[in-house]
């Protein structure tokens, strides 16, 4: 049944972005309301689409070169897309409402909401795209809006640098992604997902080619989902406003990487080596990020590394060929991570932009709603039984236990670390005595901010249960209920939490200092060295080329040659009258010779 | 005209022409040139070009060479002192002149009409001055006027060039 | 018998003599005189052709003689101006030696 609803859902935020940019730049409140209205409209459309199965939307033929290269502008509306539509627009709507409060006094409010609407448009585009090229276009657009939003307070050097870093790192991943798309197109002559799937046999008959293509496509996910080694942009992206961190860097954009891998899963799963690489990269990222998070003092950075870590878990699921588990964790992670970020935002705003956890403390009394919702989120994150995270995380751990024991061990240790760092955060921020005046003077946030917190808390609690999640996605079935996995997971969780509480109770400053972790494993320094070295090399080669080949060779060569020939020709002009006469005579003799004797 | 006279005047012209080139003393060169011109005028006469012959004597030998002599005496040119002769250049010059000469000989030798003897002339009442006059003032009137202007310009130019710098 | 060829050969020799004079002598005046020799050689050629190219009416073709007339006139004018230049040059450089007059070069 054809319906134009998907087009409405996709284009409403674009219209809002355009309207704000062109017309209502000065009317800040109006801009914000337009944006919120647009995203609510998208959400309503998404819910309507969700309710009807078997929907299809009219397609546009955008580029049409016959069988050689055709790029339609069309939508894919299977269960996965519809679930993602509701998730993205729903969380987007909540964050728009939250932003009304968070950005109330900001100067660039119109700019913010325009970029936010554009982001929603791009993200919905990714979720709905039915071919590689359309996906890639929206992929890049999401990176761009992320750049704009991270650098929203661009007068600060740190924010501008962070925005650049995010875009460049994304770009590196996208380069690989593009190569992967080209390889797939080269072999199957199509970029539309539905057309590639039946032609997969062309790829599978060349396993090396397929693996390379799959890994290149994975590069895009590595960049977008901030996995090792392209994870360096996400912690720096915390320079942007907190609602952005919640929306883009927790719930939606980074999840786009996972979504993309699931969408083209039929390509990836045909190559066991690619799957293994994906699983291990996920594992390394999860472990690395969790380790670093234990030593950070900025509340948003801790949550950023937590995001990287949880995305690592999703990658493990993708790598172990269970798309359902990956999507399940993505689903629950969206709720509790957004909740955690918004809670952190509430704290930051109420403490007048203070982000260092050692300057907070005792906030349980001052910000009760924030405290309660935050704890719900934390419990979901560590996989406490009864909360959503428990179900999704355990599914992944069970998968690992079944298929790949080393990954399971590392993932379990990571779960231990997760509990450790998040409880450290909770204890230091919410308990003990306030450690600064800002903390002492803080109050609860307004309803426009606490409202979304409560909604998300409910979702974070209930989101994992079958009766709720069943409507949205396919809940992966374990073969038997292996008791050992949940037991081990809960044990690791309790150990981590207990250690954190014991170490950090009633402290006023960081007791342990592990420089390696504090300095993020010196990865940033390494990248800086690498960039400098490459640039030096390229620059010296170019300088050599320019100085010797172009300057001395071409330019001076041409000028010198002209000068030399000129010097030779100059000799004809001797100033000697009789020499001229001689040349005349010679010329005449030659002329007569050629005229008469030839 | 009998060949003897032709050869006599031709040789006169050529020998004194060589003398012009060879002589050190400019006055001597000028006078040799006058005699050469006289020989040439005689050759013109032999070709029944009486007007041209007279003009040659009057204008060239009479006016131009006198001018030359005046200038030589005005500048008080002495006999040229011998500077170092550049043998290479000289050889080159002579070679080119010889080459030219050889080419001319060859071309003229191979032309059929160079064997032509004097064609007979019809008796005419109008002499050659008359005929030349008719042509000059008839067909070539415009070039004639322009030549007049040219001579005027030359006169002005000569006067201008001889002016001394006014302080 | 004297043929056209004789006159032309004589004219050619005279021209060559003049040309050699231009190239070999160092004094400006002598060079100028050699130049006049060359002009006159051409005149001789022209007049010879005029005589040997008889019109059907029995008259020589006087066009060439008119041409010679013009050449003589122009030659005279040229000598006048040329000598004036030489005088001016002599006043400036005090020399008529052609090798001393070589500043018009690169």
C-alpha cells in the first residue's frame, strides 16, 4: 500500500531547518518552537507508519543511467527501519523539548535548532535509505550537522578544534566506506540493497574480494561509531551542548554505524574473517574505553567513553553474526545513554556549567529527580537485573560465551569496569558533601528538563522487557537459558560496584592516578606524531619538487633558455655596418640559389 | 655600335670602378668615379638612350660627384690610415661578391634572349626626349609629382641635418 | 656583335664591384660611392632592356628609361641626405671610419 507518510516524516525537519535559516533567525523562541513542532510531526508520522505493516512509499528516480548506475531516492520500510524511525524521532523529540530548557539563554538558539532539525532530517534519511548512495549522502550530512553542532560555541578554540576533529576522523572512515561501496557496485552493478542481496553469489565466489569490501564498509562504521582506532573524536565532541551529546553521540548518530552494518548484514555475514575483525575491534574498543573512563574527571567524558564501550558491545554482537542482539542493545542503550547524558546536562546547567566531578558532590539532596533518574540510567547501563540493560547486555555476553571464549572473558572484564566507573561517578557526584559553592547553591531543574528525564527513565527501566520490546524488534532467543552467563555477569557487576563504592566514598579528590589511562593511552599524542611525520614528509617532497623541478627546472629553465637563445641571436646585431652588408649579400646569394638553381 | 667602342667604354667603366674601390685617397676615388660615370654615359648613348646619357652626365657626374667632392674637402678627409685588416671578413666579402657574380653569369648565360642582337629601330620624328616626356607627364604623372615632393623633403632634410646645435 | 648578354654581364660585373666595395672599404664616403656604383649598374641593365625590347611600332620601350629617370632622381636625393648625415656624424664622432660607429647594437 503506497503512502506519502515516510516523505512527510523525512521532510518535515528539513522544512523546519530551511524555515529557521531563511526566515526566523532573529526570532529565537519561534525558531525553537518550529523545530520542536517539526520533530513532533515526524514522530507522529513515524508512529503511524509503525502501526501499518507492508507500507511502501513512492520512489524518485534520481540518477538513472540504465543498468550501469541507477540511484533511486527510495525508502526501505521493513521492521528494522520502522523501529529505528520511531526510536530516532522519539528520542529526538524528547531532546528537542529538553533543549528548550537547556538552551533557553543561549545566543545562537536559532542556529542550534536549525542544525538540530537538519540533523533529524539526515538521521531519518539514513534510517530510511534503500541504497548505498543515498545512505552515504545522508551519512555525510549527519557528519556535517554534527560538526556544526559540536562547534556551536565556536568562539571557544576547544569547541572549534573538536568539531574539526570529529569531521576529519569521520571522513577517514567514510573514505573506506566509499571504497567499499564502489567495490560492491563494481561487482554487483547495483547500489540498491534489495538488488544486491540476490546477486550476492557474485561476491561470495570471490571470498578475498568480499572480505575486503566488507571491511572497507566497516571502516565507515568505525568512524561513525567511534570505535578504535577512530574513536578519538567522541570524547572531544563533548565540547558541544549536552543535549547534542545525548542525541548525536549517544542515541542516534553513533548508532548509525551499527544500523548500517545490520542493514548490509547480508554482505558482512558472508565473510567470516570480516566478522571476526569486527568482533575484535568491538572488544578492543569496549575494553580500552572502559579502562580510560575509570580515570576521567569530566562527567561528560566519562559518559562519552561509556558510549564507545557500549558501542563496542554492539559491534561484538554484529561480529558474532547476531544482528538481533546488536539492535536490541542499540535500542536499550539509546534510552539509558540519552537519560544519563540529559541527567548530566541537568547537573551541568544547575551548577552553572561546571563539569568536573570533583567539584560536585552531595547532589542527591539538591537535585532529587535528576538523582533518581540518573541512578535508573546507571543501573540499566551496568546491567542490573530488572532494568533494560540487563537483558540486552546479557544476550551479547551469552553470544560471546557460545561462540568465542576470549571475547567473552574480555567482555566480562569490561562489564566489571563498567560497573566500577559508573558507580564511581554516582558516588562522587551525588553522595558525600558538596565540594564547591556551585554545588551548594544548586537546585532542581525545571520541568521542561526533568520531564524528558522521567520519560526516559521509564523507558530505560521497561525497555528491555519482552512485552515492550517485542513490538519493536526481534528478541534474540538463546538456545537454553544458560545460567552461568547471567551469574557471571552479575558477579562482575557487584564486584565492580562494590570496589567503586569502597574506594570513592567520602573522598574529596582522586585517590588513584594511573597516568596511562588518564592520558588516554597517549593515542592522541601518537596520532599527532603520525600526522606531523606524514605532513613533514609530504611537505619536504613537495618542497623539493617545487624548488628543484618546477623552479629550477621549468621556470628557470624556460627563462634561462630564452635568455641563452637571446644571447645567441643578439650576436647578429653587432653594430658593424659591413657585417650587415655581408649578411645581406649572403641572403641574396642564397635566395637566388634557391630560386634559380633548385 | 661597333664592338670596339663598346669594349673600350665598358672596360673604362669597369677599371675605374675598381679604382674607386681600391684607392686610398678619397679624392682620387671620387674622381675615378666621375670617369666611371662618363664611361657609363657613353654606354647609354650606345644604347640609343640619349636623354638618359645626358642626364647621367649632368646629374651624376655633374651634381652628385661635385657634392661628394665638396663634402670630402669639407670634412678634410685624409688618406685612410691602414688599420689592421680583418682577413677573414675580407675573404668573406670577396667570396660573397664572387658568388653573386657567378650566379649572374650563369643566369645570363642561360637566358635565350641574351643572344639577342640590336633590334632595328624605325625612323621616328619624335626623339627619345619627347617620348620620355610623353610617358613621364602622361602615364607616370603621379609618381613624377611625388618625386618632386621627395626631392623637396630631401632638401629640407639635408638642411636640417646640417644645422649646428643652438646653445 | 654586341648582344644584350654583353650589356647584362657588364652590368653584373659593375654591381659586384660595387658590392665588394661596400663590404671591403672602411671609410664611409667610399662605401657611399660604391653604393652609387651599384645603382648605376642597375640603371645600365634597365636601359639595355629598354633598347632590346622594341615595341611593334618600332620604338624602344621607354618605360624602363622613365624608371631610370626616377632612379637617378631618387639616387641624387639619397646622396644629398646621406652626405648630410655623414657630415653630422663626423661632427659628432670626428671619424668616418665605419668600425668606430658601432653603438647601435645590443
